[in-house]
């Protein structure tokens, strides 16, 4: 049942001042009393109840047909801000008060009894009061979200979409529109910073609990302040941080590679693509090189392979001799923590020629990579090269020659494959370079043609042995150089 309120003389003056541009009228509380056991007819001159027993905050409000309809709850336990202990009383009178403590309206109630919990009865009483006003939109009502469990869409849902964050009430809000009041409110919102303002024909203001989240629909989807979280001091971005759970936006691969955004999160797939995506830094030609670690990089992945070895020559004679194809270099992969300014230094040795009928093939040196900081060597990484095969003797078949099989300081090591020995008068094949899973730049050993050795193909490949023929020597295949690639 709805009970009508009689507007008091002071209430009429407050409304007139509000409509005339004076002090904004903000309704905040409803008081209930027992009229000292003598129910009476209210009069406009009243400034207080006859005998106030309990004062409650406003639970909800709506503007209906030129009036404000206000819901108020008397809980089972009734101590209040006036220091009264929990007590029972007959509800004979009610008064509506503003934020300044002025009684705006008064009503005669049904004189029903509100028992205390100590009596064995726990009764929660809900009252609906109606205040007729000429312009409901000019009056602000402050509601208490804790006073009513079913408060509607305002503060009980964990998430709430709002139309924006404003300091001044908008001129023509849509019914149901909700705003976050800013830190310096004006007009009808003066004195109510950081509250939620809901328009239902009049402004209903409520205090969201700490931890409540809102989505500001006026902000772009990727704006840092689109999602806000209530704190003890107001509202702050609800983005996740090192010290707080929150909303995250996913970074693109380009953003992950740039490494400058400290807010966006990355998926496992983007992390792998960004962290281990090869940059255009790969060296396979002979020479000395220095790679300098750039800002923002704290981890490198090094993948390298030692040099292949040249093969010996095939002998002349009847029948001709066939040597083995030479061994291929050892391969390795290393994850290396680094700092800005660190250097990775190495030298790729020159390619060695295959053996001839006068000069034997020579095994290459090991491939060494140095990690330095401020000129001091922190780590030495070594990959062994292949083993050269000797020149053949006339009429002697070749034997296989082992590939590289040692290395130090590498997380993973992969030996090269041995070369294949040739039969008398036939070709021999060089070994394949160490091939860890997915090393795209590793090559396979070349193969020699009858009477001639052809070089291996790709970094670290062993040379092909020369297959000698009757009366003709065959030169052995040359080695291939070491190689290093760096993922940053």
C-alpha cells in the first residue's frame, strides 16, 4: 500500500528554492515514530515527528505521474544512527527528510506494531510513500544500496554499463540512464562525488561498494578507462596490473614484438611467435661478426652448426679408388639470458677445398661463439666441425668418416651424420649436417659425381668424396661453412 505524504511548509519552501535555482533539494532519510501512543492528523507546520523512534535510509525511488514514490525499509533489528538500541514500537507517523535535516513531508501511518527480535519475532517492514511535486526531475533522492536486497540493476550486479562519467547532470537523460558522478560534481549532484546517478524521472543516487565495476559505454573499446573499479577514494581503471586483478586486452603479434606496451596481455601462441620469431640476423658466409643486444631484449635463442669437412680425392688406376664422403658439423640450440649492450661474437672460417692427388683434405676448426658483457667473456659455446676424409689409394674402397659429435655450453646438441664411403670406381656421399628439429638453414651433404667430387650443400654439410676412374684422379668435394642464427 502507498501512503501519501503531506508537504510541510518548510518542504514547500525548499522545493520552491530548488525550482528557482537555489539550493538543490536532496532527499535522504525517512523517520518513523509512535506519536506517543496518540495517533494524529499531520499538519504542514510540523518540523519534526511527535516521537521519532527510528530513522532509515531510502531504499529506492521512482517518478510516477508527477510524484516521487519512495520505498523505505525498517529492518528486523532497529538500532539506528541516533544511538537507539533495537526496540519495538507502533508505526504511527512518518517524516521525509532532506540532506540538511529539514522535514519535507509528513504522513499518518496505520499504527501497526513493529516488534523487536528479542520478542521472538523478526519482522522486516517495507513502506511505500508518495510525495506529490510539480517537477519530480528537479529533486534528487539519495538511496542506500544496502537497505534493500533487490535494489534492481544499479549496484547488485557485479558489472554495470553506464552512459559516462560526468560532474554535471545531463540536460535530457533517457529514463533508466545511469552515470558515474565525477570528483567535482555540480548542480543537483553537488556533494555526492563518486556516486551512481540513475534517472527515473528524478535522480536516484547510490553509493557503489568498493570493488564494484562499471563499463563506460562512452569510451572506445580499447580505452584504458572504459572499465572502472570503485575504490575507497573514488573510481580507477579496472585494467589488470601487477598488484591487482582486472580486465586485460590482448596484444597483437606486432605489439608483442615491439615490446613497449606494459598493459596488454599475450596468448601462448603470440608469446611463442614473438619470443622465438627469427629476426633477419643469420650468418653463413666466412667472416667475423658481432651481434649487439638491443634495448628491451632479455632472452636470445642461438641456433648454430659447426663447419663440414672436405672429402679426399679419388685415386687413378684400374680400378680407381673411392674415398669416403666427409663428416658434417655438430649442431646446437641455446637459450641465453642477456642484457642490453651484450654482444655475441664469432668467426666463420673459410671453406676448405677437397683433396687432390697431391694434397690431402684438412679438417676444419671448431666453431666458437662468445657471449660478452662490457668486453668480458661470460660464456664460450663450441660446436665441433666434421672430420675430413683421406685421399684414396688406387683400387681401395672408401670408409665412412664421422661427423662432428662434441660441443660445450649448448642446451641441445645434435651430431652431424657421417659421410658415406664409395665403392671402388664409384662416387661417395658427404654427411648431413646436424639437424635439430626445425633448423631450416641446415643443409645436406653434397654427393660426388663419377670422376669428380661435388661440394656439400648447406651450412655444415660434409663434402662428397671423389670417385676415381681408370687413369684419372677425382678431386674431393669442399666443405661447407659454419652458420649461426639468432632469435630475439
